């Protein structure tokens, strides 16, 4: 696969993976790279004339500078906002990592970099046996962990980091995302996260919702580019 890829995962659902993924896409594009995107599996979609459409996948497409067909970016899209493996069961569809790998390869062949956003957390199931972790392994992509800064994040972050390592997936680093009100004792929590996760965050993001559509993380993108 020709492009450099990155798999965006999170400590939980609702921690801002899409906001961070889109910000990185914009920053890599600003560096002159051709950036493609994927949201391989998404649940929670609207019916349109063109078919089911997921807001996260549409946001990624809007941030990218390589035009791609929606079905390639989001090959598995389900209407109800429930765990993807349950949504897939309901409509008798098997989510096949091999199919996703084929679509990823097609995107990678015309891009310099591909940002892939997972659904839910690292071990979120996508079938009877497979999880998002299996998908990252199939695509052979390093994982970047988005940590939602809120009570409980220390446990969730370290569990996720250990699971990434146990699965043999390269760890690209982590980004802290303030998802709501400031976390009590935030500085101390960030310091603890740095020790537990093996280094300082690539970025600490505090964005207003109205700024999410233009957010960039140039320093984080430069650091990730420097790692290959």
C-alpha cells in the first residue's frame, strides 16, 4: 500500500475522534500532501437520495483534498445509532475487514496519506469475532489515541494503550481532547497520562464547537510526518 496511513481510535465513543481526524487531515493537506480519508464502519446515518450518509464520514470527506466516492470512504454504513456489530446483524450483513482493506488500498494508491477513523473505542466489536483492533491490524496502520479529558480517562487511556501494544499495533501517540467543561486538576491528569502513555501528547485540544470545521493541528501533523 503506497500511502502512509494512520488509524484514529479513542478511549470511548464521543471523545472527538472525528474533530481530531479532520483537523489532522487539514494540516497534512496544508503541508502539500494528497490526503484521503476513511470511516470504514459507521452507525447512525440519515437516508438521502444517494443512500445512507453518516455525518462523521461526510465531515472527513469535506476536510480531505482528494475527491473520493462515498461508498469507498464508508463501505459499511448503518442507519441506527447503535453498536455496528448489532446494526450489521439486524440487516444480515457481515462486516468484512478484507473488503475494507481492498477499499483502503484503492484510496492509498492515489494519496500520499490516508487518515482512517474507527468507530467507538479500540475494542469496539464489528462482528462476532472482529473488533476495531482487528481492522487496524488488517490495514497495518499505527494507532493514534484520542483521549477525552474527563473523569475516568486515566483508566480508559491506559487500558487502550495496553491493548494496542498487546495487539502488536504500532502506537503513533496520543492527543488530549477537552470535550466539555474543564477537567478538575487537568494539569496533574495530563502529567499522569504522559507518564502512563509513554510521552507528552501531540496536542491538547480545546476548541469551541463552532471552530471544529476549521481546526488544524499543524504541530501534531508535523510530528507524525517526521515519524514516517
